[in-house]
């Protein structure tokens, strides 16, 4: 999997998620997972793709950071507790 993390300010989440969905649909990109995690500085939107070029294009378009070196569930220095559910999981 090829992951991308995008940081979004709390007040911008709804607009930014809509923008991401439209962009993905226009290109017929189908992410494997799409989730949001609350953080002190806003929201971390994590998206995983099966195709590297799709992840790279998404990261470039939304000022994201590819995190291919991290396994699913691990992001930027934090390890999620497997007993804690994620917020905003969209399939």
C-alpha cells in the first residue's frame, strides 16, 4: 500500500474532504482506505492507494506527505492503540 497523510485545519475539514472526493472521482482513483484522526493541530487525513502514482499525485495535489515506509495504522511518530477506533473511516 502507498499511504498519504494530509493535515487539515479543523474548520476546513468538510470543504477539503469534498474537494478530495471530487478530485479522486474525476481521475477515477480508488483509494483502499480513507480515514481521519483528530490531532492537537487539526485533523490528519490518511489515504492509502494500491498504485504508487495515484498516491504521489494525491500527495502533490493536497500538500500531503507520502508515508510508504510506515505500515497501516502508524503515522508520523505515533502508534495507534489497536483497541481505539478511528474517527471518520469511510471504507
